[in-house]
C-alpha cells in the first residue's frame, strides 16, 4: 500500500497469508473517544495490526444508513490524532459493505452476537479477557458463535493475528482451484466480497481467450455455460455499489483467419450473450460493460495476461474465465493467486493501458450501456 501513512510493517501481508477478503466488524468500544489522551506504543501496535488485517484481508461491515454517517466513523473522528489520521487514510481505501441489519447499532454482544452478513465474520472486540480461554494448558484466543445467518468469530483486538478465520483461510483457500470444486463455492470463497464491496467501482478482466471460449466462436454443450457468462451472471446477481466492467480479450488463434464481417458478428454475439445475463437480473448497479477485442499478439506485450482486478485487489487465474466453465463443477485444476495493494495494482493497470491503446486493424470495441443497449466501434 505504497504512499499511505498508516502503521504497516514490511512483510506483514505474507505473515497473515490470507487469500481473500473476510467480512470484519469492529465493536465501537475498540475506539476510545478521548482525543487529548496520550497514546502509548502498545496501543499503536494494536491499531497497526487492525489496519493490516483490514487493508489486506478484510471488507469492513459497517452499520447505519451511510458510511460517512455511521457510528464507526463518528467514533474514529474522536480518536487521538496519532490514531485518527491513520484510520481515516485506511478507511478511504479499504473495501466496505453496509450491514443488512438496519437495526444494528455497531456494538457487538459477545453472549448473543448476530452475523450481519451471510459468510463467516470476524468480530473484533475491545476486551480480550471475555473471549480468551485456557484449557489443559492450551489457550484459545477467540470464540466461535453459530448464528442463523453465519458463524461469527469473536476475538479481542490484542490477538487479532491469532484469528482462527485467518488461519482457516490460509490453510483451506490456497492458490489452487481443484478439479471437481463446486463452481458456486469457488465464486463465494474468492470473489463474492469483492463484488459486494460497495466502494469498488472498477472491475477489469484480462483474458485473451475469453471470447474464443464462448459460444460466439466455439460450440458449448447445451447443459453448460461459458466462463464469461457465469462471471457476468454472478456479478449481476451480487454487485453492490456502482460497477464499471472492462473485458480485454482477443480473437485467439483465429486472429488472422477471421474476415471482418466474421469478427463483427462474433463480437456482437459475445456482447449479446453477456447482455442477456444482465437483462435477466436487472441490476442497475452494473452501469457499463466495455468489451475490447484485439489481436492475440497484443497480449504478448503484457506481463499479466489472465486475471480479474477489483480496484486494487487482483486474482491471477491460470486459465482465466475458463475456470468458471461447466455445469456445476470445475473441469480442471487451476492455479490462482490473490494480490492486494496500490503499488501491485498499478502494474496491472499499466498492462490494461497498453492494451487499451492498441490500435491494430482487427481491434473492435463493444459497449453495453446502463440501458442495456449494445453499441459497436471499430479501430
């Protein structure tokens, strides 16, 4: 997270080892409201760990009607200046999601917690003594509570790095997508909270084979849908906040053999295929989808050629959107790795800029507008 004046330690993301975003709730008591008190080294260290987890591994779940008027923000405004500035900068960049429970006041009840989202949630409280327990010489630093809408792990802010959720994600959600994995599970584990983060607006897909692996240029069994369709279907179903999607793809190994009318037909068929998924779900948060189709050789100029980027969060995927292809299960083992941070994301954005500025004779662009109109332009 280059350029941010927050309490970040070099190498700490590697130490955490998280592969995706975890919904995180903070109890308001974590933020004392005495602006004039002195802040000790120990407290700075505690907040350093909280910011590390939030910026690199978490999506912030907040209460209230709007983020800027939420009880959490009001508490942070009352922090001593040494802590407040770091939190303010961090909150400008972290992924966030509004709780579905409009009655939640931002406090976490240890005895009777409620999950404010459907997935396992990390709830961070001020008093670690209420959740720490020692049995047979073994110390447990958190409590797992089962709720109607999902499990909640409650942990004191002193021991956030000992979270069972962080360890579980590290162990069970590594780089590989395994053959036979349920496709919905792959989506929920790796992409759901990126899509639900209301402040991540720009989504980019770079996959030179996405078009070639679609019905626009290849026969797909009737019971299956292509990876591009499934991604758009899931995006349209779950997207929170405005989303602007760009897809960079190519004609694949048919770049030179297709005639201009054939390329135009394939481009429009591909756009209409994706537009059907958008129209079926009618999610007005998907403001625009731009499809940029280039010659295959243009992708050789880019170091990163198959990935999905949500703002400053990136999934490198070995076979691109093809990992979502199939009826219910993944067809093959796929290498995938998660990265986060402005400095890392800049490298990927530069690759996209190179592709966007390409101007070869086979290039075409198709735009799906918020009104679901399909418009085409040629280079």
